[in-house]
C-alpha cells in the first residue's frame, strides 16, 4: 500500500463537488492512509460530517473552537499530525484566503499552521479547485493560483466539463483517481527524478487478414504497474502499449502500438532519449509470412498459415544500449531459471524477470529476479504493484553499482 500509515488532512469546502471527497476518503483509507477531515461550515451544508467520519474512521473537525479530547489548540493539533494537507474541493474563497494569508476559520488556520510538506521537502499543500467557469477564469482567482503555485502549492485540475450550474467549461473538479495519483506522487520518494523510463506493455498482434489476427493473453498489468510506480517516484515515463485490459496510469505519456512492427518503430524512435528500457510487453515471436489484403473466405478444406520469426525488438535495442539500462521479462513453462538466464545472456540484458504463465492476466506474480552478475533473487508471491517497486529498486541498485564502477575506474 503506497500510502500505508500516512496521515492526510482532508480539507473540504462548500461546493457541490464536496460529495466526491467521500470517494477520495474511501480510496485513501483503502490504500492504508489515516484521513482526518476538516470541513468548512459551508461544506457541511452539502455533505454531513457524519458521512466523512464514517468513511474516515476519525472525528470530523468543523469549528475553530470545537472541543477535542486532546490537550492543546485544535488547529495546531490537527496540523501537527499531517504528512500532507489536501483541499478537495477548493473554492475560489479558500484559494483567495490562503493567497492573502487570511486564517479566519478552522480550515484556513490549519493550512497556515501546517509545515508537513516542508518537512517532506515538497509542495506546501495539494489543492483541487472546483467552481463556476467564470469564477475560475476571473483574473483575481488566476493570480491567486499563480501566486500559490510559485510558493510551492500543488494544484490538480480543474478540468473542462459540465458544471453544476448547467454551464460547460473549465472549473469541474479533477477526477478523483487523478487527485489520488497526485497525492501518491506528493508523498513518494522521488528517487527516480531525472530518469527517462521507456516501458512496453500488453500484447502485440500479428495480422492475418483485415479482420483476423494472432495474439496472446497478456493483460498489460505488469507494464502498467511499472509505469505507475515509476511516475510516482519522479521519473518521466513513456509507455508504449499494445493491446491491454487495463487503463494506463495518469501522468504517463502513452503511445499505442498494437502490432509488433508498430511497437518496434515506436520504441526505436524513443530509445535514444531514454535512460532505462523495461520491456514488459508480450511481443509476438512469430508473424504471418504474408498478410492477406482481403478477408480469407471460409472453404471446405482447412487453412495453412505460414509463420515466420518476428523481429526481436529487445535484442535490437539492447545491442544499442550504450550506458542505458535494459530490463526484460521471460515467461517460461519449464526450466525457468536456466531459460531466463540464457535469454539474459543472449540479449545482453542488465536484468531479467522470470515468471510462469500463471502470472498472465493476474494481479499477482511470483518471479525470479536475475541480474547480469548472476545474482538470482527468488521473490514470494506478491501483487504486481508491489513487484513494480522492487524491480525499480533493483534498477536503481544496478545503476548505482555501475556508477561506482565507472568512478573507481
């Protein structure tokens, strides 16, 4: 759980989008975070404090002078426990107060009092605006947002869409999933800052005729988990995706490439600008010798297709890697370690992740991590999200070792 044990102060202000903060609360709690809601009195007109306290599992604070079981000053007690302060939704009113240094209610006072993001060395707070499009475009509001951004506040959204007032325009609260991802990024160690990670994911197709193809059962889950973890840890991530069952993560540059030829083209075009390549896609090993331009008609006899070896994208890129780090995957039905080690050596990889067919389409995986120095790590069954961070940890470890080797001559 990426947010396990993190204390998040969730500020909720008076807007119709306040109900969406309930879903955010649920997601944060599911991810292991402790959520402490602070509502303005206007917010309590839209959603009851009881709804937030039920989902958060903690008391809701509304008034500056509310009594608490703790000793001390209420807004200081709340601010002191924060790993991150998030305001969802944020009205023009609260944005203006913070920009002007005004602290005349509990939430604005807590915002002024918290220094948690300064301890983390990142943004002061995360703010997700939601308001009428005319209010959002008001030069005063825009100036306040620019001022707060310059001071280190993180803004998420808003997006364009249908508004509660019936108009359509800028001002709609950013999707809850996008806000959640921004919170993860804000609270994650940025140990991949400066890295340009190129990842492939999903299955490729080899076309038979205009309506038929040969493919495999890869879901893309592992590649997407790697992309999500890498961008959360500060990397600039490009995901070249074949056919996938899952949605690409927010904050990633996504390039769709369904065929082997197209995936090869897109990866080759971006490889030179990358620092790390992680080839998690299930690229077809064979392709049809001659693609039919017309649909093959059903006949009384059978059909014989001639298959030829498909281009080996990973070998081709690894041959040009220079100082880049290249990671591959090996799916084997037998002799897992031996076959994966042979693939690592044949393709001159820095790291290979060996797994069995049971991983295909699953949210979990059990793998061997094999590095070029021969070290083999037999990992237990875990989620692909957990495995993604372990793989990236290994990538950083290899890079550090390589750098030390260069430095020491």
